[in-house]
């Protein structure tokens, strides 16, 4: 314990320099009490998973001719199975509510297992072309595996992988961006983004109303807003004549989400809505300044700083005790 530091923090709190919440964050460290490093461990484990998957990719690239495709596929499958077996032994029984993990690394070993299974699928498809021109469907298979693992083992990290894989499958199903832009695939990609975003938002609503993994709602909603606003903003920057309608839809939708997120104290949703609202006015702003590059870039620089300040102040307000 450091008595002088503790006394100084108490004085700052009494004088109003530090709020009760801010003082509460630093006092345990000054008193040499137990300080949680779970967030730091999670970051290290996540980085370790990414490094492990990168190492697997390099291993496949260097050794696939020497070891052979069958042996490599079996090794990847065995590694994924070992991860799943470890997680299964360390995880509590299935529940529709939030489960408490008994091992700090279980969530990330589950993520590693799903990624290894996905790497195995991708490797087999690359070598043997089972799906042919329908190769994006291996992303759908990966999404299904990740969904099942996320719900069985109550993992929001793996659920994020499932949602991103599903969205990637829908995007690649349009062949975008692998075909020329003039082929009309821009509108297909936009429709897929809007449909998938709406689907994720519906899943967020249902998960809360049905009380089935209700704590997954934030993950579904985050991906849903990103895809929904991505689709609307792609229309706002489209060279066609209908861009004002898309820009208006994006701006009005962002304002609605902004009000909801601020009242519900949801910082991520609020940040997405603020950025979407800002991007929706850029094209009208370009036209308003008469397409003057110097004036436009000056306004963008000034307004970007204002948006950043707004996000910081709003985040502090939403994170403060009610």
C-alpha cells in the first residue's frame, strides 16, 4: 500500500478533480489490492490465436508438397478436434443464459479450433475443388460451425466470426468485387448488405424477446448496424441519380439510432450512428461548396475533429454512473 498516493487520490476526489468512478479505478492499484488483468490476458490470447493461424498458413504453404494434402488435412482436423475437446471438458453445461467460463483460455481455444476447421475446409477446397464455381459456400459451412460452437459454448468472440463469415458468404455470392463494376453487381452487393444487416438486427431482437442467449444481442446489433449503414451509404455515394434518397435514408436512420443508443447508453451503436450521419452529409457538402477541393477538405478536417470530440464527450457521459 502507498499511503501518500491513497491520500492524494482521496483529496482529489474530495475536491472534485476526480469523480467517484475515476477514483474507484485507481484506488485499488494504489492500495496494492488485487487488480484484474483479464482484459490484458484476453488481448494476449487473441493475438496468440491470430499468430497461430498465421503460422498454420505459412506451414501449409511451405510443406504441402512434402507432406501431402491428405496428411495436412488430417493434421488440421486433429488440431481442431483437440481444441474442441479441451473446451468441452472445461466448459459448463449448455444454457440459454449467460454461462460463466471456468478457464480464461477456453474462449480463445474455441476460436482457434473453429479457425483451424475453417482452414481445413479452405485447404481442401483449394486442393480438390469440391464446390467448383460455388466455392464461397465453404464460408457458409464455416459460419454454421461457428454458430453452433458459439451457442453451445456461449462465446461472443466465436459468434462474431460466425456473423462475419455469413456476411462474407453473402457478399461473395454476388461475385463482388471480382466482376466489373458495370455488370450491375454494385446493386446486388448493396441489397445483400441491407438484407443481411436487417437479418442480424432481427436476430438481436428475437434473442432478447425469446430470452435465448439474450446477451448475444449486442453482437448481432453491432454487425447489423454496420451492414445496414454500409448498404445505405453505398447508395449515397453511387454515381446514379437516386443518391439523394439513399443519403437521406442513411442520415435519418443514423439520427434514429443515435437517439436510441444515447438513451440506452450503448457507446458502440452511438459511434456507428454518428459516423454514418457524418458520411451521409459529405456528398451534399461537396456540392454545397461548389466542388471546391480546398474548401471541401478544410470543412472535412474541421468537421472530423468536431465528430471526434463529440464521440469522446458522449462516451464519457454514457459510461458515467446514472
